[in-house]
DNA sequence: GACTTGACTAGAC
DNA sequence: AGTCTAGCCAAGT
């Protein structure tokens, strides 16, 4: 299992209406210093992957070569109910955490 | 093998 | 809050 494949598998598990950061995913995969690699793994993501649920540590959509995909990302997140505040996702509310996973198991409607 | 290139981050002003 | 810097590391030249 390559790091990239592991990243994609993990990203697929982020539920609707939740976001994770690059560094967070890297840490969950046991490689806390490989945040940049997470972004790299997402470069070639296809349409099936919920790549839009990954933002940077500040809750901002990371800049990339084409600005169009940044707009797409924000629109998709907002369609899932993720709220922004001054250009940042409100991470304290929408971050995908162990606590969020627990709540989801108990009360799925709280997703 | 030596650079360079990033969808990164934490820390320091 | 904005800007810089150093450290990061897999991939591509």
C-alpha cells in the first residue's frame, strides 16, 4: 500500500459536511511530516474522490495553479453545509475528528 | 546523484 | 492579521 493509495482511501472516508487538513490526514497515516505529500497525492484525484473536503491548517482552500478548482471546492463544501467565516472553513465546527466520528455513530443526523 | 518543485506547517516578527 | 523562514519529502528533471 503506497502512501498515495492510503491517502486516497482515507479521504474517501471523510463524510459529507466535514473537512480534514493535509497535516491531519498525514498524522492519521502515521507520517506527521508528510502534509505536502497529501496534497501531492490529491493532485490526480478523479471525480469520485471527495478531494474538496481537504483544506489547509488555517481552514483555507490551498492555492493552486488553476483558480477555477478553488472556486469549485468552496461551492461543493457550501453545498454540503460547511460554513466559512472570513474565507476560512470554521474548523472548530466542521473538522473531521474522532469525536465527530463517535457522534456520527451514535447520532448520524449530527453529521 | 544533485537540484527543483510544490493542493504544507509551525513559529517568529 | 499578514508576511517570512526553515524544515519537510516524494517526484520529476
